[in-house]
């Protein structure tokens, strides 16, 4: 189960990074908002793929909002903290990617798709 989650996570991470970099570098958006919007794009993909292929559950609206609520707050907090600390954008991406893999899996397994 975790390997499927990781596989989808790799695609999710790629999507997140591309959207973040486009928003930050091409549109000049700050790291907090760029990370949040990149997250919202990638999490929608990830949620539906994991519901079907990892947890074999119906992707209901309640489950979707539980997942994006928790992970969205995490995304914004990491991006905003990185902006406040004037960290390089790559640090934002690496931190969020690592934390969202572990915390996202645990939260999904124990709360969203339990």
C-alpha cells in the first residue's frame, strides 16, 4: 500500500514543483501563495489517484475536504515560514515534499480513508 502511495506521490511531487516554480518565477507570486496553489493542484490529482489505487475507497467530498484542509494548512505554513525566513524556494519544495509524504500518508490512512 505504501509503495503505491509513494508512486503516486512522485507524480504528485513533480506536478507540485512545476506549478510552484511557474507561479513563483514566471508570475512573481510569493512562496506562501505559490506553494498553496501548487499544493491545491497536486493534491486534487493525488487524492483521486490514492482513493482509487492505494486505499480502494470512494473519493467523497468529506474525505477530500478532510485531506486538503490538513495538507493545505501544512503547505501554506511551510511556504509562509520559508518566505519569512527568506529561504530559497527549493528549500520550501524539499521540506514540504518530505513532510507531506510522511504526514500525508499517516493522515490518509488513519483519518481520511480509515
